[in-house]
């Protein structure tokens, strides 16, 4: 094997597994109940769990290049992979350890491209877990997978930038604790196709920012997790210092963000697959159909075996990619990043579908997590297609 986990990573993984057993799994039902009751607010349990995680040193584990004095346990991509897989088994676990999307990707680019003021005002409270953030790229009226289609305008006026346009699927933006948006828009329509876009930081309470409809995903409104709302920007003025990197650098920044972001999604998705497989096995052992256990049926045995093989293969693919990102950099690992983010959701979705079938009617109900898993992983396939096209566009001349 060309890669090896560090002793620190093995200790952290053991601590995370213990934390999941002690604090996450026992509180799943309570968290979901509180989350539904809290609306756009945070369930009271969340801060208690976050305090317990931070007390154990399980915090901000995904950013190896942060300053030494920044809070967190900073692991390499490879070392973070099995940790993220464990967190993926329960939807809210990553947030408890301050390792949840979209904050992970947003913190990455704020750290790399933000001005000193942006880092002070927004990166610091994100690292502390005091606020949440959203990423506004997708637009309702265009195929946003092609960045040249993006219509929101970012125009320089003196020492300010002015934004006009509409975004949607800005995941998490409904949360009361979401205070800041990272917005991708078109700053120079006359530039070459990969230099037309810029990214800029916008406080959610800036005048001219308004939130309207929030799409549901397969019947889930996801309000308890911040939703995926449509956001309107009407003559929104922000300081020029809020620009990330250089004007026209938005496309390149998107690559910097979406590379680690997608491998984190893949890591968590493998965790989803592992939990779905476990539920499938348990159900098959517990149920009887046509005179024998479901687990004794040849077809079900094939499903379980194929699911085990699929998960083991995709895990190795993800670990190999994480190793490459650490060893040769994200750009050199672009092909592998593109591969895993297509392969992993497809395979895990198939495992969840098998688990639903074994559960029968219960599998499509709220009494198991499988229906929610299916909805979220199916949605992730769309996000992954965006990145595939971004990667393909990036290699084209002009």
C-alpha cells in the first residue's frame, strides 16, 4: 500500500468512534426531534454536543494548512478520510465536530484567498463554530454547471462591489446561525471564459439580500438543516476588500474549493453506504419470508456481497485520491477527484436502494434513515456532475 495513516490519525479515529458511540448514536432521535421543532434555529442539543467534541479535541480536522494557533485537530486528506467516513454515518455528526459542508469548503477558500479583514470577521468565527455559512453558485435560470452561464453580476464601483442577480440551492442559508455567503458571479463578461467570474464575501444581513422560495428535495424541506433557498441580490453593496483573490479569479477558486469539498463528500458518502449495508444485514437476519429468513435467500446474499465489494473498492479509490492530493497536490489529482465523485455516489445509491428493498415498506418511511439517505445521495450526484463539467472545462484552451 503506497500510503499509511499516521499514529495521530489512528488515535483521532479511535476517539471519533468512541464519541459517536457515546454522544451521537444515542441522541439521533432527540436531535432530529429538536431540529424539527427549532425551525431555522439550532436544536438545543447541538451546542452541548459541540462542547463535548471540542473538549475531546475533535474539532476542525479537515484543514491541515491552518495557522498553528487556529483551533482544531488538523489532519491530512488521507488521515481525515476514515474520520469523515465515520461522521458520514449520521447526518448531523460532522456539524458537531465543526466539519460540516458547506463550511468546510468555505473555510478552505477564506483561509487561502481572504483578506486579513475577511479572515478576522468571517473565518475566525467559522473556525470557532460560532456561525455557519453558505455557498451561492447555482442559479435557477441557467445550467450553472457551466460557469460561463452564471448571470449574477459583480460590478466595481469605487471602493465597493455591487451585486445583482439570483442564486438558489444555497444550502444552509435559512439557518439563523448562517451569517455569511460566498457568492460567485460574473465580474467581466468580456474576458476569456475562465476569467469572467469572481467570488466575493457577503454578509447575509447586507441590505438588498433577500431570501424567497426554498426548494424541497424529494419531499424533504430540510428546514431543520438550513434548507436550500433562493437568494436575491438587488444592488447589494459590499467593500472591495471582500473580494476573494483577484478579480476574474473565481473559476480557479472554485476548483480550489470543490476539490477538497468533493473528496470530503465522498468520504462521508462511504459512511452512509456502510450504515445502509449494516441496516440491510440486520433487517435480512430479522425478517422471515416464504418459510425462511430473508438473509437465506440467494438474491439477498448476492446484494450483501456486492455491496461489501463496492464499498471496499470505492474506499480504496478515495484513499488513493486523498494520498495523491497530499503528495502531489489537488491539481495533479484532478482526474482521480473527478473519478471518485462520480463513482462513490452512484455505488452508494445502489446500496441504499438494495437496503430499502430488503426493508420493504419501512424502507421508504420515516422510521428508518434510508429514505433520507437516498434523497441526499441522489442529490449529491447532481452536484458531482457539476464538478465533472468544471474539470472538463478547465482543461480546454481559451
